[in-house]
C-alpha cells in the first residue's frame, strides 16, 4: 500500500517531450493520439477534443518522435474552469489501487497495475504540465529514478547541477557566469564616449580578476549558454551533425542581423 502524501507544485518539475499525434477512430469518434516522453519514459494521451489536442501540439511543437512502448495511458478531456492561484497545493494520494492527483485545475486517476487512467483538466497547458510531471515522477520512482529541475554547467570534465524551485535564479546564475567570462575575454572597450569607455574598461578588469581569483582560470574561456530543451531532437540528428552545427543554427535563429564567420565556434573552441 502506498502512503498518502502531499507535495507542493514547485517540488517537481520537468521538461516535457511531445511526440507525434496520430489520428485514430474509436466507435466512430476521431481520437487524437499524443505521446509525451521524458528520457525513455513515454506517456500516451488520447482525446476526442481536437481543440485540446491542438493546444498541446502547439505548446510542445518540435518534440515529435514516434513511440509505441509507453509507461502509462490516459484518456484526457478539458472542461471550462476559471484560473487558480499558483499558491494552491497539489494533492497526491493512493486510494483503491490507484493514484489520485488533483488541484483546482486538474484531476488525475491512474492505476500503475493497469498502466491506465484519466485526466480531467482546465483548457490550459499549465494544468497538463503539473499533472504529467507528477505522473512521470511516480513512474520513475517505481524504477528507482527521479526527476530533477535544475540548471547545469560543465567545467574541467565535471558537471555541476543547480537545483531549485522555479524563479530561484538557476538560469540567472548561469547567465551571470557566461556574461562574466564573456566580459573577461574582451581586450578593450569599444565604446566611443570616454565616460562609457572607462566604465566598460572597469567592468572588463573586474571580470578578469574574478575569473582568475574566484574561478581559477589562467585564461578566459569562451562561455556558451545553451538551452538544452532547444537541442531536444539530438537523437534524430544525422551522423555528420555536431553540437557546433546546433550552436550555429541556434545563433542564426536568434540573431538574424549578424552572420557568424565560417567555422566560428570551431575556431574558438579548439
């Protein structure tokens, strides 16, 4: 028997991977089939609500990969519900051989033994996010795994994870580190106004001191800040595609005014 427990919404967080939606017919009613996967754990959603299906596909556009072997299956439907405070707790309890997960904007019933259940939710992707991240956590917990909401960095072959609730500053901290290293790499200010040039020069000097004293680098490495969820299709890359290609494509998508020189990242990293 599973003990009943309660968790706060921010205690569990995850990036969702949405897979291809296939049309099927059940008793004459068209059914949208959507698979959401985290790592190798997939969850199948079935709905006859095409508006709900489109909302989910639009929100998670790009996470498309066929998947047949799923850990859980759900019939999902939406209802007209008003907004709910983000401060409201999520309830997770075990009753009558199934998990019951609910908050004001969703209710989930899931039987691990049958690997099947239902989701009734407000017409909001945020309700789906909250419901499925807990479902995925329960699935992984039974296999000895867990979900971790964190930012990460790599230095000298070692990985560092920065865990914390949403808004705690994980991404902000890594952006600050990337900015510090970027400033340290600058040889001089490019500002034309003397006052601005002096200010920039002081920022460069402080960044260089910080890199050497606090981070213990003798040189100034090129910082690369990457949103890993934007590289979610890595498993589908052709053999010749590299991380450098992905970085170049990401830059081109963000900055359409400046074109990087040929082999820019390769020259800077090697």
